[in-house]
């Protein structure tokens, strides 16, 4: 077995998926943080909210007197150069339902299920009418533009296919395109409407936007940039893409300078570069295209992101061929073919992650009523006991727990305090009043993912000194990371680390919940709890108790499976756990189960456009085929795919995989 020694392919809790487990802030800190960040950046309230919402609404948000829609929250933070993708959201049942509708609608669009998307969109409009809300109107305009664009692309593709067998096929294809010009015009109009909801349209046409971006006088959220890119893309499709280069370059430099989150920067630089690269290739500026795409692909490789990367790979291959650099062209062609092959094997079209309107945001959502009900039942508190001094009768609480009614924010805070749940709406791992502390936690995770333990240890010390260690969330995250570092350094034995991990987890999530199949507590774990649960299972495995680790993992997976269609809103919570379980199952010779889970996880990763850990799944598949002793050639292909993926993502694993290929397949096959 390639990972039998557990040195390389153990999915560390400090790995990429752990990085995405989330940052959590107090309810009263969401608006407060926006205000702190705004003042530190010396940005006026009117400038920050310009086009997004009224000055008065932002004032109320900063004073925690008004709730904020997730789209507006994303835009406000992103205009400040920060990201909201690390947050986990505890929402009302109505808010959760709206998020679910958006997810389902956007998924249907990605996969070309237009009639389904239209049906969901109509339901969404009835459920969440936009009224005069700029953000909601902007979102509706964008969706209507996407619907028109997708229908145009679908019908145009059909005409092109029909034209292949005819004389004058090109002419026929152009004729088909003309027939559907109205769809393209409609898409352009909708995207322009989406842009003008928050930005004066004249700024796009008169160069004002370009000048303001280059001078650092313009603030944009990623959703706004996406609207601009969609509008420019449709213009390119209709042959009206002249004069876009300066604006696209300005957007590119803005993203490089102001977008602080690597994942979002990678995805939006790729989208911008995809449009800019098309213009460079058309005018024969191969050098500019190659230099830009090297930067884009380097960032994507480090982040393990694949959103819109395949079109960029096509462009950089064309650029290097134009420069007669065949070695570079062949390097990228090799990886492009490998990625396309993986998509094909997973039964997924590469188009699903190459849509300009698709952005992978690993947020997670929980329904506050379900959280309250689960915690109350676990603590053994009756509804009549919990409502004393808050509600007059238990029916009010029952309606909240069942998602029939929404609670007053202050009353929710009182209820959560009694249930020993941190008073949160955007809630979870770290309780802090400083956004800089949240960023410090992200830096620690990145160091741990890269095995830079000295740097992580120093920053971990700083983190512990910077947060309130009386808060259970803080204890779980900070002491959980310290626990694993002490185990790795030899300061703790495996058994000592295992006991500490269990102790930290059970501060808020007793393991007996799994042993009783969740009957006492139906709540699925928050990310900090899932982080510690995975740590427990990893240490059980290290202690030679792999069977027990797998049993616990399978119970946890059953809890998530019970969520049905809502499970996808919590994917990042369980992804790393599943990867570890997949490897453990192979070690226990449950080969069919290991292969099945590996296939599911590979498909999940390619659907998300995030592939940093995928090489470990292909390694597991190789081990499965090697144990079976059948179809060895297919097993060899999996090993080669694992190597190419690790090389693509710039991981140290690639050197060890290259050595494994030489040992397993023979140097001549490498």
C-alpha cells in the first residue's frame, strides 16, 4: 500500500479542508467589524455603501440594529478587501429556505437544466420579493441574464452541431446565431441592469471606472465585478468587445491589490483573465497572455482551485505555441488532458466549473430553530423551563423550533445564552472582536497545511494570547490545534492527545450522541466540533484503533445523510473526514466501500472546482486495485493521475508519488 506507513497520505486535520472550516463572530460583532474595518481603512460610510444600500441602513447594520442579507454582507466586506467565505451562518428557517432556493437554482443553471431553473426562480421571486431592495433586484437581474445567456448558448450549440454535415456549415452556424440574437441582446440588457443597480453605467463607457480603479478611488464587491464581467462577456460574444482591454486590466489590478482572500482572488482573477486573454490572443500579444496566465495559474495551483481554469489553460497553450515555446505548451497540455480525463471519468462536464457566474464559496448554513431544539433536548430542558421571562407560552418556542415562526433577535440571544450557545447568527469557531485575529487564525491554518510548524507554533501562541480562552469555541479551536502540534512534536503520546481531543469535543458535542445514533441530540456538528471529531478519529487510527475510527465516522456520515437535500450546504464540514475514512476503509480491506466513497468525493471536488486533496483519493483507488490484483493497467493510470494532480497543486507529495511510480510501474513508465 502506498499509504500503509501513514506518513504521506494521512489527511491532516491541518490540511486544506481544515482551512475552510470557518471563522465565527459574535452576533454583535458582524456590523461592528464592518465599522472597525471601514474606519481603519479611512473609508466614509457613504463611500462604502454607495450603490449597495442607504447610508441609514449601513448605520443600522454597524450598530447591530438591522439584519443583513448574505449577498449584502459579502459585498460590504469584499469592498473592504475582506472575505465572508470563512463564515458559518445560523439563519432563520425562512432565510435558510431562501439560501437553499438560490443554491438549487444556480446548480440547475450550471448544468443546463433551464426549465428547472426557471421554475425555481419563479418560486424564489414569490418567496423573497425584491421590492425596492437594490441587492435583491441586482441578483434577479443577474439570474434573468444568465437564463437568457444559457438558452442562447444551448440553442447556438444545437445549430452548430446541425451545421457540421452541411455545405457552408460556417454560414449555417452564423445564421443560427443570428436567429437567437434577441436572446443575446436580452442577456446583455439584464446584465447591464444588474451593473447599474450599484454602479453608474456611464462609468463603464466613458472610462471613469478604469480611472477610478487605477487611482484606488473605487470600491467593488466580487458580485459587482461578476456582473461587469458577464456584461463584457456577452459583448464579446456579439462581436462588440473592442475597447475592453483597459477596463479588464484595471479590474485585474484591483483584484490583485484589494482582494485579501486567496481563493476568491484566484477565481476572479481567472474570470477576468479569461476575457482579457481572449483579447490578447486576437491581437497576437502572446507574451502578455502567457505572463498573465502564468500568474493566474500559479495562484490557482497553490489554492487547488479549478474554477474557469480549463479555458485559461487553452489560452496559455495557444499563447506558448504562438511564442514557439513547445516545452511550456506541452506541460500545460499534459495537465489539461489529465484534468479533462478526470472530469470525464466522474461523468461531469468541464463547463460546470467554467461558467463566469460560478464561484465556489465554502460557506455553511444552519437553521437556528433546529440548533435550539437540539441543544435544549440534549441538556434535558423543557420548553416551559426555557421560556421563563422570555415568552408567555411554550407554543411560541415550539413554532421557532419547527421553523414556523422567526424569533426576535434579543430573545434568540437570551435563549442561546441559557442553552450555553454563544450568541451568534454568523457564528462558530472563534469568538473575537477583531477581524485581524480571524485573519491570524487563517494564517496558522495555511502554515499547518504547508507543514510550516515553527511559524504556526509562534502564531498559535499569539492567537491564544489574543482571544478569550474562557469561551468554549476558542478553547476548542486553539487548544485543539495545540494538541495536535504537541502530539507531532512528541510532547504528548497518542493516547494523551486522544483524551484531550475527546475532552475538547465534548465541551459542546458529546460523542455519546453518535453512539446513540443522535437520538439525544439531532444537531449536526459545527465546524470546530467536526474539526475535533476528525482529530479524534485520526488519533484513534494512529493508536491502532482504525476499526473504531471508521465506526464513528460512519455514524457521523449517517447523521449528515439524514439531512437529505440540505447536506450540500454543509459539505465542507465533512469532506476531510470522508477522505480519511476512505483510506481507513481500504486499510481494513473494505475495498468496495473505499472505492465507492473515493468516486463520490472525486465527483464532489470536480463539481466544486476545488481539487487540492484529490490526489489522495486517486492514490487510495490505486491501492484498492493493487490489492485486488485485477485490472492493473487501470490502477497504474490512477497512480499517474495522483502524481499529476499533486504536481499541479505544487505539493511536496508529488516527489514521493514520483518515486512510488518508479517503484511500482518502473522508471520507463514514468
